[in-house]
C-alpha cells in the first residue's frame, strides 16, 4: 500500500499517512522522526518495496529540517529498514525484507500495561467500526476497505502483521475522523509491541481473516451494530491470546 489511499481521495478525513507524518516536537526531532518513519513501515502505511514521500515533502509534513530527516533515514537504512537509490527514479524505498522487531533492540514489552492498551484498543476499534458503518461511504472508500482486506487475507506470515495493521487503519480512515485515525495509529503501534512477542498461529490467522471479512461486510452493509459486534469479537480473540502468552 502507498502512503495515501488509492484514487487520491479515498477518505475525507485524515489518512494514516497524515496521522503518522504529522509535525514532531522540536525537543526530540530526530528521535520522533525515526519513530514516525518506523511506524509508517511497521503498520504497512508504506509497504515493502514502496517509496517514501520525497525528502522535501517529509520534512515539511514532519516539521523538521532536511538534515534531521536525512539523519533519521540514514539510521533506518543502517538498521535494515530502508535503502536510498540515486538517479531519475531514486528516493528512499522500504526494504522487501525487514528486521524482526526483536532484533531492533530496546526494552521488550511485558504483561505490565497489557490490560491498559487492550482497554484502549477495545474502545477505539469497536467505535471505529461502528462509525465507519454509520457513514455513507464513497466508492473509493469502499474500494479502500476491500483492497486492504484482500491484501491482509492473502498475506504471507512474514508480512501479515503489517497487512493486518493496514486494514485496521483503513477502517479508522473511512470514519473521516482525523483524530480517531491518529489515535488508532498510536494504539496499533502499542498493541503490535505485544503481538510481536507471541507466535503467529496458523489457525488463529485463518480465524482472524474470517472475522476481518465479517467486519468489513458489516461496514459495507451499513450495519453499525453488527460492525461493532464483529470487531469486539475479533479483538477479544486477540486479547485472549495475548493474556495466555504474556500474563
């Protein structure tokens, strides 16, 4: 997937790209720039092999200098997430194969705080599904949902987490609420830190894909209650696995 949804105007509120590439705080400009770029990659907003926005655009959107941006990109390149290419069709591209989250270093999440993020996720994601179903979606928005659903359902194990994240962000995007999309991007980053600590189980992925389809079907049918109920069932299944492995 690209930074912006297909057709250039798939959503009427903030896109996931808007949510992630928002201005950073001046005090930690380098660190937050690295964090935002890494979020955009890990959440599938910029997919494997795809090109990041130009340096000029990223610097303007993040509110940082070109020097700071280049330092952040160089750090991600050194860590194995992106590569820079020269020439007419050059730029910064996401690598096809990414480092495992565990190899990135830093403190590993524990059961402490798990219930906090699960509670926040329940409120945000069930609400997003309900609000998306309550809207009269444009054809582009409907294609955005079905496209991200298809990519998640056909993803291989190595890329599943990113495709899964991208689908959940797409649901937030079609609510047309920029604040909700931003909050969803942040909570998805937090929940993924826990998910990265447990194995990907084939039966669970098959179940999740079926639940994803039920959620999207309810949204496209304009049934807010069914969408909320399907999302609640889906995220409770994930919560059960997280509690089982981490508690």
